[in-house]
C-alpha cells in the first residue's frame, strides 16, 4: 500500500461537470487508483444515463480528482471517486465530499451511499473521516474478485435553519 503523507497546504479546488475532453486525465487517474479500473466506455455508458452526474475537481487547469454519482429516488449513490496520487492528503477528497453534501441538500435527499472494497482501508478511513459509517457487509459483491464490500452511508442531519424552513413550509401548506 502506498503512503501519502499529510501536507499542510490546502490547494484551491474548483469544480465543474465532467466533459469528454476530461477523459484522458480522468482515465489516467483511474488507472493509477484502481486495480480494476473503469474503461472509457464504462465512463461514457454511465454518464449517458439521465440520473448520472460526473464532476471533476481542478487545480488551475489540471484535473486532480473526479466523482461519478447517481441521483436516486431518496439518496445519492457514489459510483466512482478518486484523487490523483500526487494530490492526495491535501484535503481535496474532503472538498469533493463537501460538494456532494451540498448537492444532497439541493436535491432534497438525505443520504449518500457507496460500496467500498473490504481491502481498501485508506478509502474506508477517508469516508469515515467525512462522516460516513459502514452499515452492512455485501458478501461476494464483486465479479472480478471474491472480496466483500462494505456499504457506507452518510446521513444528512438538517440544521436548525433547515428544520425551521421545513416547518414554515408545512405551516404554509396547512393554512
Ligand atoms: C480515498 C481518497 C479519495 C482520499 O482522497 P484525499 O484527497 O487524499 O483525502 P483527504 O486529503 O481529503 O483526506 C481526509 C482525511 O481522510 C483520511 N485519509 C485519507 N487518506 C488516507 C489514507 N491513505 N490513510 C489513512 N487515512 C486517510 C485522513 O483522516 C485524512 O485527514 P488527514 O490528512 O488530516 O489525516 C484517495 O486516497 C483516492 O483517490 N484513493 C484511490 C481511489 C479510491 O479508493 N476511491 C474510493 C473508492 S470507494
């Protein structure tokens, strides 16, 4: 397992939709990040779906990370998530998750879920750091190995302001 030591500088990260011309950089990060990497076709097939969203994180013009997620009826499901090896342990993954949490509220959903391989301890620790918890084991989840997966979940707790706005809306509807 490679060790990425923590660094103190926080790069300024910008986000935008993933577009086709991002794919060479995204595929390079994907190959460096996963033993069973998605191919270009996997990305394209996934992003063609109406409820699938791809986002890239950039520092300057460089793509430093990306995520692909599905907006489901009552949750957001993360399908793919990676930060380029040379940009890890700088808080970029955390900023990507913060972005996703904002989307969750905007989309009126309460939960973010994802599957993580049982051997992928860095990702488990990372998502735990971001407020996710393992909720169940998915036995023999993968086609390419005999590994199990953990289903990890983040549950949004509405702030007092959001609770107040929701009850005001209910009062308006009831009057
Ligand atoms: C998991 C991943 C996205 C984390 O991205 P990152 O930008 O390095 O994460 P951050 O810098 O925001 O880390 C935040 C915290 O998560 C935890 N963390 C992140 N990487 C860790 C690691 N390798 N080992 C232990 N803890 C880790 C730490 O608590 C860290 O805080 P700290 O740096 O102050 O100690 C990145 O390692 C990655 O792309 N891995 C390969 C792809 C992958 O496994 N994706 C997930 C598939 S489910």
